[in-house]
C-alpha cells in the first residue's frame, strides 16, 4: 500500500515559470511533511518542510501548501531556474512510534528549460 | 566530517557474493538510518539505530540483510548472498534527534552506495 502518492512523475517548465508538484497521503497520523531535492548521483537534501498546524510555508522561491481535510500537500517553485532541474520527493512521518521513519513518494523529475 | 559519508560509492558484486557498505554519520548524531532506493523510485526505509541500539529493522527485505552500529557511530549494512533484486542505491542518513521526541527531525542523507549485482 503506497502511503504517499506523488504526481506528476515528470514535469517540464520554462525558465521563469511556476513548477507545481502534488502529493496525497492516506495515514492521518502523519504530522510532518518534508520535501527533498535530489540531483543525479547525490543523496536527497531537505528543501522545505511543513507541519499540519499551518496551511502554507514559504522559503524563498519555494512554497508548501497544505490541505489537511483533503490530505494533500504541494510544492510550488516560483521563477523556476535551470538549476532547479532535479528529482523532488515528498515525504511524511509521524511523531508517534516510528517517527524516525520517512515514507517517500515516488518522485517527480523536474526539467527547467531555458 | 561535514556530512554523512558512505563507502564504497560504487560496488559491483557477482550474484551470491557478500557485500558490506559503510556509513560514517555526522559527528555526534544519535540517530542513523538506512534506506534503499531502487532506480526511479523514492527511498524506502530499511532500519534505524539510536546510538548502538537497532530500534527498528522492519524494512529489511530478508534475513540476508544485516546492519550494525556497535559503538554508536559508524554503521555497516551487510548483504549476504546478493541477488539481482538487491541492485539499488543504499542511502545512509543521520539526525541529531531521537525518535519519539518530536517529528520533523532534519535528516541528512549521504550520497549513497550504488550496488549492482550481476
């Protein structure tokens, strides 16, 4: 059972455009939702994260929107740049037993074209 | 070191061979994790250590997989009698926080050990 569903699988955006990646989760016990960025040959790196007590969090060009009732959250990359081209993973974890375990989506490969 | 260090970066093993993958976490980090990432997929949890104690090994796919962290710092993931389905990137990650205290630990990943079984 896939607990975190991510879409789209791949995304092509023009430089300066907005990239939007969506995730949906099933486990209502999840209470921490990070996004990771992964470049080829590298490990995932934390980009931004949100807890369900807020509906939006913004850091620079990156914004997470969170909809608790719909059990969905999304990453928006404003003014997308070629350097943003990477694979993005949403993830989720709980604060109860097993809080150490991140459940990842399958990833979105973003290509930003000049 | 400044980050999580893993070795070897690349390993080609013949089917049936045993392999050992090493992880040096960030100095002082209490929590250490191993994840498996198949090509084109997200990382999947394998096992978790808090200091030297292995608190969760529920993600290990079979009894051919074994992990240890005897002194609470360096960890080794061992795979016995490797099979082709074991081909993946094995990611080690560490965090300064303990489980159960607070969700939202910042978890730092290494660059991974790329295992190919032929």
